[in-house]
C-alpha cells in the first residue's frame, strides 16, 4: 500500500475507532443506575476507552511526521481495534436482542421485570462488558503499548506539543515519551544532574542470602527499611571510567522513568558506585515479594506450572528486549539467570524482570569484543560472539538470538543446565544438549553445531507444546543472523540512526 493511501485510510480508520468506541460507552451508560453491580465494570470500561481515545487522537495528529513503515504498521494496529470495537457493539446489541427489548428500553426492562427474568439478562450483560474490557486490555498491552514508546525515536517529533492538541489532560504515556526523548538527547557526558542517581555507598545493608541461580543480591535500604534487589555492573580495568559511570547514569534514569509492569524492568532507586563497579538498586514490584530466578523455575520444571504463565513470561521478556533496544542499549548477557520472576497474592511467579546488565553498553558505543570462554554462557550467545575474542561486534541481533534460546527453554519448560549438589559449574541436560557436540575441539564448529541442535529442538519439540506460531518465532530469533533471513529486516536496517525499522519488524515478528 502506498504511503499516501495509508495516510487517507488511517484518518478514516481513526474516525471509525472514535465513533464505535464512543457509541459503545454510550450504550453501556444506559445501564449505569441498574442495580446489577454494573457501575464498577462501566468505570473500568470507560477508563480503558479514555486511554485508547487519547492515543488514537495522538496518532492522528502525528501521522504526517511518521516514517512510511511506521504508518503502515500503526494502520494495521488501528484496524484491529476498529474490528474489535465493531464486534463489541454487535455483541451488546445481540445481548439486548435476546432479551426481546429494544436498546432504549433495555434499562427499563432491568428495572421493572421480575428478578427471575432480570437475572439471566443481567449476567449475560456482565459477560458482554467483561469480554469487551478483556479485548481492549489485550489489544492495548500486546499491540499498541509495545509500539507506543518507539515514537520517541522519530526524529523531530515534538511529543509534548502534539499531545496538547490531542487532549487537554496530560497522558502518562505522552509524558513518558517526552521524558525518554530528553534522556536520549543528553547522553554525552556526566554533569551535576547525576548527583541524584548515585546513592551513598553505605545506603544499603546487603543480606547474606541472594536469589537462587542468579548473581542478584538482596539488601535493606537503611532509610526506608525496604527490601531491595542489587544488580552489579562491573567496570573492567582499562575502560573509560567516566564513560562507564555515564552509561550507568543513563541506565538508572531510564529504569526510573518507565512503567515496570509494561516493560519488565524493575523500578530503579539509584546506584552505589566505587572504582570497580556500580550496584543498581531496584525496588520490588508493587504487592510482590519472594523473588526467584527464571533459572530456578526451569530447574524445578514443575509439571503443574500453567501454560498461560509461561506464555506471559515469554511475551514480557520479548517486550523487555525490544524496549531496551528502543532506549539505545544492548543487554549482552540475556539468559535465565538474569531474569527475576515475582508472583502476586500467592500465585505462581509469572512476572519477569530483566537484570544482569553487567556487560551492557549503549548501541552507538564501540564494541570491545571481549568475553569469556564459559560454555554455559556461550550457549546463549550467537556463534560469532563466543570465546575470549568474539569475531563480530555486538549488535541488537545478538540479543535477539539470546532471546531465542531463552524462549526455547521456556517453551520446553526445562533448564538446559543442571547443577549437582556440590558443583559450582553446571552440566548440560543430555536430553537436549549432546556432550559430543560440546566436546568438539574446533570452537567455531562446536558453536554452530550447538546452534543447529537448538533450531532442531525448536522445530521438533515446540509445536506440540506451545503451538506453531511460538515455535516459528523461536526459530526466527535463532536464525536472525543467518544469510538470507530477513524476518527482522536486512542488515543495513539494524544500522539506521533511529532504530525504527528494526523496532517495527521486531514487534511484528516477536511481539
């Protein structure tokens, strides 16, 4: 579709979204005073719709400033919500018709008919609005929100100015966009504004116990008495100390400016700094305690762990990687040890948060091509990034490959690594990893043989347990650097200044 055609189509689609959404809320308002416990549901629906309405208006106002690929992608997203709003209106109409009433008389029907006749219709109406709320939540969380924060990368887009045209009220998403843009434009040098990021080094009492199968440590912040999580970022000898501290500063700023529930990064309170490392200090998520690593969950491999919880972990992890890249960072150490999961109200841990940023760097910083030679860490690295001296500079695609290995383990719900009771280093789980493959002496051939085995596992084992779409997504991640694989775009797309093309294609493929 030509960009001009998309521009015309999106205004029509946006108008239809606003029309059908407004009409839907108006219909449901007619039941506001009905004594069927309906008011709370209506408030939830109106809250969801208000956010959608503001974002649709915002997109309409910035449309001419968006790159063509972005326009096509957002038009597809708006088309989906438009179809959902039409379906929601139809569902409400069908519910009312089954009662034998006209829309304008349905409220009177609820108030005047006997209880036996009111109850079935009331319950059906509740089901209808619950379905609509769920559909709006899923669309916003899984389709719109992951793309929303990529708007910060669009050159010249004045978020605050355009947002003021969209709605007189300030929107949290728009404020976050503007904040991220300011951070991205000021990442050159440390200045006095960093003083609020670095805490006194003795501000936290570190506990003896940590998080199982993770390098994360727990501590108590002296002033608030809150339990916090500490994640250490090493400053290797010979590196530019001031630049490393500057990078940590921006990392803390990013993590203190985002919605932790949406992007899977813990709220950051600041950092403890000395000459050899910085400890990032993270708060626990609201109403959560007892952190556990994804590695611990995979080692336990409970057969009763719900499938929807596994899918939620996979989806949130993919979203976290995308957001990190949008903020111009690469992770470089993505593996289950560096993913901390929390649970709320006694449920299973299904809220993943990414840590382990000890080797992170800004995307535009030069790769030092330094690593280690530990096979159990190399397992999560692309073959061109293994060994003491990797042959390729680190790029976003290497994070995507690591993500693929993690998604494979989540899909199988088994850890590729196992620990004996008294062993410090893990052993391979032979059901999935061949000792013969790991014993190949030629490092390059060994690395590519392991990669080949992982792809085979994804193709043969995942479709039956997770479905073909999930399996194909994992294979796409594992082959994202293969010649001829353009699922995430051509190689030059990863080098565009804004990062928009790869971000859009990533969401289309993984999100």
